[in-house]
């Protein structure tokens, strides 16, 4: 007895569709993991040096021009890119100071002894 060719081909197509769905699922999970945990994980491995250059912020002014704030060695520079030429608008700009106190600063202030109240003058 031979197997019915319709059943064999239908089973084959179902199996192929399931495997395609499995591969697409793996690709989606891998893409989600890269977006969630960052694609630059390899650059943060021990033994790698810190980057000296980075884009802090970028704003599109129109389809051709954009303002870009870059940080180089802890100093920021404002650039206008696109159009007929690229311009260095401002820099060096010192990085902004943190205005919020750190947790350690708050603890040190809380643990500091209070000054005694002034007594009567004699």
C-alpha cells in the first residue's frame, strides 16, 4: 500500500509553515533582545576603553539641515550639518553641572551634627 500523496503533501506544507513561524519567532525575539539590552553590549565588555566621542543630541531643522551636539573628551560642541557647508557654531561648551544632589551628599548632610542653639548672653 502506498500513502495518499495529498496527505503527504499537506503534512509537508503544515510542517514547513510551522518551521517558518518558528524561525520568524526566533528573529523577532532576537530583535527585541537587541533593542531591550542595547546593541552596544560588546563595546562595554571589560578591557575596552571608554569612547571619547559621542552624539549627545540631534535636532532636524529641515530635510537637509540638522543641529548636532557632540561631546568630545568631556567637552561639548554644537554643529550645524547639511546644506552647502557644515558649521561649528559654538564650543567648547563645558558639560552641564548636575543640579540634583547625589544620594551620598544627602546622607552626609543628614549625618552632620547640628550646631548648638545660642544661649543667653552673659
